[in-house]
C-alpha cells in the first residue's frame, strides 16, 4: 500500500482546513477485491489526534494481481487552531483491509403473494462460503395501505457459523414483474460477530397492485472475507490549487 496523496489547503474565512488524499492498493492475491474498509487518524505536530474517519467502499473493484487507487476521506471540521500553527507537520495514519466476495444466488425466486395477508416462503437453507447460512426466507403481503398500494415484508435469518468476524453480510432483493423487468430493488447489510445471527428485513412499499401481477422476488446473498490488511502513514503537503 502506498499513500499517494495527503494534502491540505490554506484556511478559509472561517479558519477551516480541508484535507484530501488517496491510496494505491496492490492486490497480490488470486481473488478480486470487491469491498474495502479504510480507517484514518489525523495527528497534529505533537502526535495528538485531531480527527479521523472510517470508510466502507463497496463500489471499488481491483482484479486479482492488479492495483487500484482509492480516495481517502478524513472527515470535516478541521479548524486551523487544531494544528497549532504547524499544519505542515500533521500526519495521517491509515489502515486498509481488502475483501473478496463470497456470492450465492438464493433461489428459486419467491412469488409475490397474490392476495393480502398471505405468506410465501423459501423453504430451504442456503450456505454462503461455508461461513454463513440463511435459514429460509419469508415474504408477507400485508394489508394494502390507505391508497390501495401493496406492502411487502421480507425476513431472512442470517447466521455466522464460523469463528471469523464478518464485516459485511449482504442480501440483495429485486422485485421483478412478469416481463422480468425490475420494479424496485433493495440492498441490506450488517456486520456479524462469530457465532451470531442477524434478522434481515428488507421491504417494498407503495407498489401499484397491477405491477405485482405474477411478480417474483429474486434474491442473492454475499459475505465479504478479508484477504489483505495494510498500514501506512504520510506527512501532509500544502495543496496549491
């Protein structure tokens, strides 16, 4: 890992300084990286913490044996007085973890209940990478709302059966019409300590009844497993633009 930029600007009229940065990540593994977490701590000239931030980057993709650059965000509210007149001596401490994705289609699709107060179910357990499992999924069509629109509640029970902390377990739900066109989608995620469970409860609301005729809910599940951890530090330079 290499911190390729850590810069600050001169104070604005309120005395605030903005920080910018980027980091180059090298993926030496045989797996694609599809999730990155970054923790940063900003120290002033005395080595005292004056700020920091945590990022979760789920749109990054670094192919196996390739590299990619990721922007760093350090948060806000850095008043010039935090640096005691010596901003050039501030440092950033950065920790990065890269994750591969274990992906599983959850199926077959679940039919949307044709009438209110009706429950449809996926009566099967799903294993995700041998580390987590889903113990079936239920879809409840509740009473239509006051405007006659459809309300759907989904419940999926995730269990972390491994000895590993899972930073992100994720369920993707897509509501598809009878032409196989997407009506709406939902992504839910949560961290899961070892030997813990998570009740995932995505929902779809305000759907016109005509849209759900012969509709289905298509589901997929993912967990993100760490494949590399890096640390680095950099001293700030003044941004001239």
